[in-house]
C-alpha cells in the first residue's frame, strides 16, 4: 500500500520504506561455553578468565550477562565491557584454553 502526497497541483506517491532486520549467525559452541560461564559455579571456579579477541586483544574477567549476539564481561575492577560473541577467538583460564564443557 502506498501513500499519496499532494504537492501543489501534482500528486506523487511516497516511497515505501521497509525495515530490514539482519540476523547475525553466532558460533553455537562459543555461545554454549559462555552460557555455562554465566552460572554461579563457573563464576566462582573459573576465574580469572581471559577472552582473546580476533584482533589479538585480551580482556580478563567473568561473564556478567549473555545476550543472543554479545556478552558483558566484568573485570576485577568492576569495569563492564560488551563484546560481540563472534569477536571472541578463544577463552583462557589459568594460562590454558578453557576446556569445552556442555
């Protein structure tokens, strides 16, 4: 359905604008690992964690909150950092890669 707009003596149709929602595919294994790390048990046992990003940066802390496409990491200084799940290359614990547990 188009709307019509009157302009002086001519009538022109208004262009229709449609919202396009893009769904980002998230690595399901990484999402499952992060979901496990949101539990109180994992927050107590698996600390400190370091999250190695695709660009080489490392962010250390615990998983504070998990969303469908991003995760909030809380550092020891109570600084919260939002990270896209697809930006996480690996999760480290005690100098070793965190074992995969599902």
